[in-house]
C-alpha cells in the first residue's frame, strides 16, 4: 500500500471574525474513496497567539501522523488548503459548525472529501495490539543483507525459558512495509509475533528494505530481491544460540507467501512454510481475478467492467513480455491512449486516465509489476520438500481463496510433497479479519486485527496444541 504523503502549506490568515476562528479550529475527519479503498483523512487545525492557523494532517489508515500543514485560508465559510508539492488542493464550504463539504484534487483527479468535526482527537480502536510489559524477551536487532551492502532492522521476540526454540521469520506482502506490516492502523505482524512467542516460538519481523530503520533501496526491487532479504533474516536467526537452527520456518503474507516458496525451493534448511493468503497461481491471474472480483462487488456496470478487463489484459501481457521499464511503459501508454481515442473519449478524460495510470505503472514500480505478473508458484513446487500450511479467508478479494489454496495443495502433492495442510476460513478477508464483503475499504473500519482462530491454527500447526489451562509456552 503506498503512503498518501501530503505536505500542505499554511498562509497568513485573512482577517476574520473570532467566531469564524472558533468554528474552524479543531479536529476534522473525512473519508477519501479511491477505487475500492477508503482512506480516513484528519485535519487538526488550531490558531496560534497571533491569530495564524497552524495545522497537521493524519492519514490513520496509512499510519501517517502529524504531517505539518502549510497555507490554510478560511473566510466567508470557505476553507482552502493548498498542496503545491503534490499539485493538490482541498476546497470546502462550511455547512454548519460541525461539517464541511468539499473536494480533494490531486494530479488532475478530484475526489469528494467531506469533513466532520470531532469532539476530541481521532483515535482508532485496535484491541488486539499488544501492550508492554510482555512475558517474553523483545530485542531490536540489525543484520546485514545477503550481499552485505546494507543492514536490515527488525524486532526479535524470544520466549522466556530454556531454548533453543523453534523460530520463524515474517515476510510481508507487496509494497514497502514496516516490521509490523502496518496497514489501515492495524499491525498484523506485531499481533502474530506476540501470539507465536507466547506459544513458545521465536519470531523475527523486520522493516522492508528502505523502510523504517532498514537500509537499501526498494526502487526497482522485485520479489526475488525481497527473497534475498528474507534469506538474510534466516541466516541471522541460525546464528543465534537461543534458536534451534533446524526448526526455522517462513511465514509469508500475500506476496510473502510467494517469497516463502522461492526460498524453500532454493534452500533445503527451511523447516516449514505458512502461506497466509499467498498466491498459488501465476501473477497475471492474481491481478485479473482481483480486478474483476472487486469491481463486481463494487457493482461496476458490466460494460465498463468488460472494457476495463480488456485494457488490463493487454497491459498485463505487455508487463509479461517486456522486462525493460522504458520499453514497457512506452508500449502501455501508447496502447491505452489509442484505445480510449478509438472509444471516442475526449482528451480531458484520456489525460485523467493517463495520470491515474502513471501513478501505478512508472519506472519505479514497473520492475516489480513485470516480475510479479510473470511469476508462477508452480515453478517452485517440485523443489519444496518441507511441510506447508496454506491458509486463506473465504472473503479474500485480493487472492481468491479456493482457487489459490487448491493450486498450492495440488501443485505440491503432484510434485511429491504430501505434507500439506490447507484451510479456508469462512467470513475472513485478506487480512484474516471477520468481514462483511471483504472489500479493502472495510480493513480500517474493522477493529480486530487478525482472527484468533487463525492465530491458534498457525501456532498449533507449528508446535502442537496447547493443553487446556496450560500457561503460555516458553515461560519459566
């Protein structure tokens, strides 16, 4: 998930009534709908002793907080916030003391963004997020990348008691993510690591390259590069005295599941794999299924959907065929422009389409997209000999549950690996939350981070079921 990093510039306040100042100051919450994703946006506005507006912005669903604002203008019930660095602006009209109706415009695209004044500061409720003190050892660590060119940083949690302990690394899904795989205010990997460590399993979770405290550059990196980073994490664990080096596994979420398969096909010291909503079919199929399923849930008109699918199919084919970003992007841009001109669309619409396209497919993202589109887990199944647990949620909109879990089970068993366990959990989404539709715009609205039955399934599969009434494993 890409961060919505917005820096807005604040101007001197035009003289206005004290009553107007009192109305606009405070915490204002709105929801920005971008495709299938809803992002909550918070403007925190106050007035300093000189009568000048000061403000910060939060995007809680993207874990972005306290972004300093720039110029804010408010007069005659109209609010304008300019964002010159992002070619964006917010314009709104105060309807009453507690609501503003307005529009956010960025890169030529406009989105409705209505704001509601909050009685206090906005805070999301995340009841599963672990809070110290913990009944285990928590250590902040750094370890070298596989080529030694940069360091990766993470958190290692080790059960109390006598080791050595079984261990696992956690590998995040697509996009640059921190060690907690933080998304929409949730910290799935922190919740998972806490549960596993309380169950007697050591866990290493780490910031992706170029994120948080990790070095390296994520630009142009592919799943193969991230697999090398994961291998470096395994090597770090194997050198720790508290860890049983013969029982180190990989738990990968989404793209992390593909990375787990890559690793296990290359190294025979991987003790086990847990694929959490990981792909079982090729990347092109994943992307096509995802687009169609989410579009249908959002009730996209059939004619528009079929047009979108035709365009996307050609784009995916270009991504498959051309690994070079310059060539691929040129061919994609040419195709999309010609397609919509032939469909009779005006230049203004085409410009908006191209602006939207360039935010997704650009020189930085192209290598990853091209690699993922061409990726196929079936290439790795014949060389995977370790036990595999494949889990998914029935309402997953990003990785179709039955299709991908079945492909993993059948692919591994047909390749000679019979030690495969699989389960599709009813009612759970891509993050393994209990969901209504499973659409991504629900992720942030749901308070629970990860279903307890999924957590128990993982720990019991790795280490065996806990006796009724027994204390946390690993405790003295």
